C-alpha cells in the first residue's frame, strides 16, 4: 500500500468541506486540552513535591498536631537510634515581608545539617555559604525570592512573623542576606532560611522545634526506623508521629483538599463530553460523504484505507486542537506562576504531563473514529451510489 | 424466463454473465431484479442498456463492477471470475479493470478537477510527476480546457464536471467503462458532447463501454442496444 502521506489532499478536503464546523471542533478539543493542561499543572503544584521528595527521608513531628512543638533534645536522641544517618530540625516562622500578602516560606534550621541534606539540590557560592554559617543573624534565600523582592547580598531584610515576637517587642526579625542559592526545585527556590540559634535566642519559649528531617542509612529500613522513633517517644510528654517525606506531604495536601480526585473527575467529565462531540461531528461528516466514500471504493480504495483516512482526519482535528490547547495551557501556567510562585512554587506543566496529553490525544482520536469506522463498515457501495 | 444473448465472436469476452440472479428484500417482499440472466459483451464493444426504472440496470452494472454480489450465477469480467476474489483482491482488480461514470459525477467539491482525477492514481506506485503527467493527459483527452484543470467542480458546468468524471474513470487506463446514465443530468448539447467523447474513447482507445441510459438518442451511438425489462432481457437489436 502506498504511504498514507500521499492521501493528504483527501484528508484535508474532508476537513475543508465545513470549515466552521471543523474549526469549532478543533476549538472544543483545544478547550478540553487547555483544561487538561491547567489541571495537570495544578495537580503538580500540589503533588509535585511528593514525587521529588527524598525517598530516604523521614519526617517526625508531634503526634498531637502540626502546630505542636517538640523538644530540641529529641534530635540528639533520634540521632542515636539504629538506622538513622542524619537528623536536621526546623521551625516554621510563619513569615511575610512588608505586607501580609507577601508571604515568605521561612524556616529556622540547624544550618550545617540543613545544608548537608541539600548539597545536591542547591548551588551556593562557597564564600556565601561560609559567610552564612558564621553569621547567626544571616539568611539564605532562593534566587526566585531574591529576584521577586529585588534583594541584594548584604542587605538587611525585615522579616515579619505572624507567630513569634522578637525580643524588641515587635514581630520583625531583621536578618542580613548572606547568600542567594539556585535550585532546580521550585519549592526550594521559594524558601528563606534563618539560623535556629537566632530564632531560639529571641523567643520566649526556647529549645523547641517544629519538625525533624531524618535520613536513614538504607531505604529498606525506612519503615522500621520510623517505628523505632515513634516507639521511643510513645510514653513521653511529647509523643511523635513519623512518616516518609512523601507520605507526609501527600497526607498534608489531602487533609486540605483531594486535588487528585477533583482533577480526575473533572477530566473524565470533560473528555467524555468532548469524545461525544468529536465522534458525532466525524460521524455526521462521514454520513454526508457516503456517496464520495462509495466512489472511492469504485476506484479501488479498500475499506482499510478509508478507515485509515478517517482516523487521519480525527488525528488532524484532535492533534491540532490538543497541541494548541496544551501550548496555551503552558503559556497560561507560566503566566500564573509569576503571580502564584509564593503559594504554588511547583505550579508548572511537566514534560510528563505533556506526553500524557499527547497519548490522550491519540487515544481520543482513535475513540472518535470508532463510530465513523463502524458506519463505513456497514456502508454498501451500491446503495450509497443509488442514494446519490 | 431465461434469455441468452448471442455469444460474442471474440474468444475472450470483456463481460460474461451466466445465469445470474439477484433479488432484494423490500420490507416483507422479495424483489427479483435479475432472474437467470445471461449476457456477453465482446472486448471493444459499445453497448447501450435501456430499461425502465427499477428493472435492474444499475444492479447489473454494480454486479459487473464487483460492487455487489449475485445470489446465483457466474460473472466473469476480462477473464476473471469475480466470485473467486476476496474483498481486498476484488478492490485491487476493480482499480485496474473498471472505470465508473455516473449521472451525478460524484466529484469531491473541495478538490480541484486535477486532484479529483488524481485520486485513483494515488493507489499506484507512481511519482508525483508521473501522476501529474497522466492527470494532464486524461483531462486533455476529455477536452476540458487547460485553464480549468485547477478549477473546483462547483466552478465548472455540468458537462465539464462529467468530463472530469470521465477523466477520473480512464486515468488508470481500465479496459472496461461502466456508465450509469452519463448524460442524464445534462442538457442536450452537453449530453451530445459527452456521448461523442465516449464514442471516441471506444473507437480510438478501444475501451469496452457498457452504458445504461433512458435516452434513445444516446443509445443510437452504441454498437448494440439491449432492452432490459423486469430483470429479463426482452429485446436485442443492432443500433
């Protein structure tokens, strides 16, 4: 059989026949894939961190609730538990910059341990690293935050907290910007890191921590180590709850809203409707052309070739609409990210989502062509010609 | 009743139907369109088939062209027994041996005349240049003015559209042309031009032509005229 490409005039002729109808169908498919792109980006904004979280990391926090503190001394005790490789602790500052709307993802951490757990994820000049480690009032920030607020190295930044009061009686915690790091992780790019000692020296209830990040020696020990930690503190005044970093993040998100389920339900509804619309349009188009299809049969076009042509029509419509919709979604997501970076740092349309979209387009085109193919299968050439 | 037309004098007839029967179901009723119909067309012949509506003439063309299958009997076209061919083989055979011409032209309205004529050639392993050459030759042979080769069918007159349809039917050089009322949708002048064109194809290119028509004037051009009535051959006369 000759290559299908040489039949392109027939495919485009069919699409040109009712230009408005074809354009409207493409627009419908485009809208479906625009929505798909936006929802996939939103899903990634919520769950992206779950997938990229270090698989060997455990998160330990109070078993009471997320806002309850733990004693800092727990860190040393956890470090002695068999299977534990590294322990770092952090406190959520609940910070903003000049206005409440300028939310900062600020943490007070144990500096060396925090850096040790992120050596592969960060790019930070040695001079800035050294300066920060030696400066109790220093801060490290991701380049996205620095760019957004036009912060420069050496600048004093008045960070404000909704939770903690500074010894000066205000909620402002001034820090000196010692380093700006770059990271492929959009989440890390959004953080502001302070010294735990600076924060601890200022609060009225010192030596407490929000959560611990624990790295285990072997991935196979993850569950066992988590169990050992929680057992160790089970009968203490501060019982703990330990889970893998991935589980922790997923549970945290799911407590707020089950984004995955919402995305899935919306997409099923949209794609089912679009499938009906596209399949109906194609079927109608085939019905209108039954005599022309019959003529092709008289010229020696096999049924299989005509099926392939109809499938090619469906592919052109769906791929055009789908690719346009995906491109539009990518542009919109990039635009939205500049406004929502502080709330949804991982908001982006991933290559994986784009490839999933492409797969869906092909599946969608094949499914749309099923009804027309069935019509052609039933079409009797002689009857179609008689019908005129 | 069974009627058998005189056998052709040529050893390998272009069309040979032997005791062919065909019936359709219309609701609860079974309509016998052809009943033990036998018919032979010699190679290079030009036959006009005249019959009232519903007498089975289009069915006959569809059976000869392999678009429909008989209930009984044997159909042999250009020495090939059609019953022995599978669907895919029948499709390939049709593309090489049969050219169809219809009353309503059945051109694709959004393609140019040349593109319409090119359609059967897309199935053959020909280069684009070779296809263009053959399309040009076929359109020129049918007398469509050069400047109209790239017009779309709605921009052409009925006669010109039928010329394009004829060019499409002959572009693969099939030996047999099956014409179903080719002048039925044309005025007298345009109809005469198409008939002259068919005559030329028969005389100069030795195409075997089987033409269904209602028009006695059209039938006059054929070598032979066959009258078909209620599925049976009622009369045969030389034109």
